[in-house]
């Protein structure tokens, strides 16, 4: 995530949400990032969030 989005707005908050396993906050922080980055990150973090915690 750092390599792809480290300079994007809300990166630090998105990283905090990821480590906190908060999918809704993660999705909120990355919502304005380019779609290709969001899509790739979605695949990368698949399984990081608790089951049933859909964004």
C-alpha cells in the first residue's frame, strides 16, 4: 500500500484503519483514490477484515 498510495491523501488514516481491521473507515479514507489503486488494494487486503464486515 505504501508503494502505491503513500503520497495520496488520507494514506495514514487508511493504514490505521487497515491495522485496526476497520473496513468501513478504510473504504472511507480511500474512496477518492484512483479506481485502479482502490481495486488493487481491495484484492491485496482481502481477508484482512473480519468476515461479514463488508464496506
